[in-house]
């Protein structure tokens, strides 16, 4: 009996490691999504809960996307990120909060403008960055209770997605903004000014991870990956995707949503399931 229990525990551990991308034999996978995604994000909890927001409702998965459950509460969420206090979901009705595991969402609290993208530079902070529907970036240092619009000099008003990362705590956060046909833009001074990146030419989504700050994943006409802090990008997936995300604590796990399909990379976004 003891041997059987030990073997069962070992089998379960190997399965969990494989799903987390920690097994040497892990392969990229493709699984079904409950709805087409507007945004993806991975919570900094023990399970690495994967969240999907669709504009209608939020969904969460505790097993890497193999199964999904609806997050209870008012719908309408477009984007999701995680602060020290829990999950933060934004949409046309304002901001909602939930625990990392996605048990339920609070009623919406109004934001200065309707937000369409949300990010945090570190998975244990109350600092959040958001984009409103007019392409203006905002910052909150108290997990969304108060917001301040960034100066964002030179940033086009076509901005649709924002991502940030914190490396050296004594230096400003690095912020990337995807501006659709206006390309990819970067700020090295906490959003005061932005510089246009030479590539990719088109950018609809962007993701980074604190586990390896040199990696930048961009959704454009294809999926592009930089491993040198945005200096150069290479195409890694010849498909237009709806959303991209990294695990904040495991730089090998990257996700992309294509319609109602979730693609998972286990090598930091270098390789993906064959289309």
C-alpha cells in the first residue's frame, strides 16, 4: 500500500512538472480556450493560475489551460494583471479585483477612463500601468485605487497594449507599448518619454517576464521574440495571434491565443506548436 501511494505521488509530481514546462522532454502544446481571448496573464500563485479575459467574462485555469472555469462576478473585463493584493481586471465599466485563483470578482470601480490594457512590472508590487481607449498610458502605485496619466511624449495615440518589467530596483521600469500599425515603442524613464523601436513594424500585443528581463514577445503580423532587451527581433511563429503572455516566474513558459486556441511554448517563445 505504501509503495502504491509513493508511486502515485511520484507520477502526479512528474505530471505537474511537465505541465509547468519543467520537464526536459516538455513539448509545445495547443489546447482549447472557452472563448476568443482579449488578454492572457499568469498569476504569481502556487498553481500559476492562467487567466483569460474576453470582453464578456473572465476565465481561469489551474492546469495550464487543460480545463477552464468562469470567474464569478460581473463580466465585461478586457485585460488582467496581478498586484500584491490580487488579480486586477479592467474594462469599460472600470476596475475589478479578485484573488489570484479566480474565485470571484468584485463589482467594478470606476477608472479615470475606460482601460483596454493592463500590466505590472513585477509580480509582487502594487504598481500598475494601463492604457485607456484613447491610447494614453496611466500609472497607479496603490493597486488601482488612484491613477495618474503619464506624460508619454512622442507616443502615438494608436496604442493598444502595454507591458512593463522591473530589473534594477534603483532604475525606472522599462515599458513597452504596442501601437498597431505604428509599431513598438519603449520608455526607459517610467513613461515620461517613448522611443520608436525599429522592429517589428506592426505590433498589437507585447509581453515580458521578470524572470528574464531581456526577453520581449510581440504579437504583430507574426509573433516576434527578442532575447537582447529589444535590440533585435526574430519571427518565431508565422501566425497572427490575439494575445501573448509570459509566466512571471518561469521565463520558459510563454502563451499565445489564436481564436479559441491556446498555444504554449516551453522554451521562452522560441518554438510553438505547428499550425
